[in-house]
C-alpha cells in the first residue's frame, strides 16, 4: 500500500534525524513504527477491543460495588438454599 502522509515540519525533522542516526530510510522507520503500534494494540486488546488492563480494572470495581451492595442489603447469616430440590420441588430428585 502506498500512502501520502503530510507531517508537521517538526515531526519531519525528527524523522529525518532518527533515520540518519540509525542509518535507515525515513520510510522504513515509518513502516516499523506503524507495525509496532499495530502489534502493541493487538497484544493488549481482547476480542471486544477493550484492553486487558481496563477489563481487569472494571471487573475489580464491579466486585467492590457488589460486595458493598451485599454488605448493605443482605442480612448477616443469610443462607441461600439453591439446591435443585428447593428450586424445582415438583421435579423429583
């Protein structure tokens, strides 16, 4: 693919300086930068595009809120009887 990119003058200067310092063509540096950026985003994303760090933080926040809700709304010593026989009394063992 061929792209024409208009860079701000200061970005172009930095690109040319980096290319000269590394002995690479400026276009090769741009290709490397794009590949690195895409690889980093692919590695950090889950199937829905949300980063793993953001997902973990959201899950942790949900757990904190759920525990706080339970502490406020569920009586101490409350036991949930979720046995099949209790939920479906007419279905047999």
